[in-house]
């Protein structure tokens, strides 16, 4: 009878360790997918980002990718497909410290999230008609307590045509 409490405590400790190990296991590679679409009509370049959590656990994505109304830094790589030249980022640049848990948004298991952002004035698109390739390589977190353990999202890209107006003098 005196060993019973010790057995109960040992069993509880083992269960706690096992549940901690299961919870700490990150989602498998490829658990988060990303798609990009560009609508370049009406003189604007609107990028639609769609994120999918294919795992059975919540993941966390940067708010700047999932809900920003304007860019605060170079989020996308854009290349003119004919010349191979990179399109310069000319938008707002905000210097900031390291990301914190408040900079992330939860993405529920087996769910998706779509968001559009206007990048028309954030990149130096050449005047006239051009074809561009826009790409993005993002990251996600499996655990907000481990901000340094970001996992990569497979890079996504898309091509689009855009006719930028001539520069005004």
C-alpha cells in the first residue's frame, strides 16, 4: 500500500512527459503550403496570398504575410522575365527588432487563409507592358514559445503581365 502513491506519481509523470513530447513535435515538412495569384488590372498589382495548414496542429504565420494592408519591407522577389532584372523595392521600410509572438497569427489545423495586398507603389515597375515573375519564400512556426525554430514554407511563384504608366515629370 505504501508503494501505491509512488506508482501513481510515476505514472502521472510519464504521462506528462509523453504528452509534452507529442506536443513539441513539429508538423511534418510541407505541412504549410502557399499559393500566389496576381491581379494586375485597373492599373494596380494586387497579390493574393493563400496559406494552407495541412497538419493536424495549429501553426503560426507572420501577420505581415497574412493580414498586412501595406508592405513595410521587401516581402516579394519580382523579376522582369524578358530581361531577368530584379524589380527594385521602393516602398516603405520599417526598421524593427526581432519578431515576437504578437507578430504571428494562428492558422487552425486543416484550414486556409487568403489575403490580398496592393503592391503597385511598392516596386519600381518599368513603364509600359512587361511580364514579371513574383515569388515568395515564407516561414511558419509550430510553437510560439520557440520563435527561433521557424520552418520554411515551400517557395511559391507566379507570373503576370502589367503595364505600368509612364513616369510623370
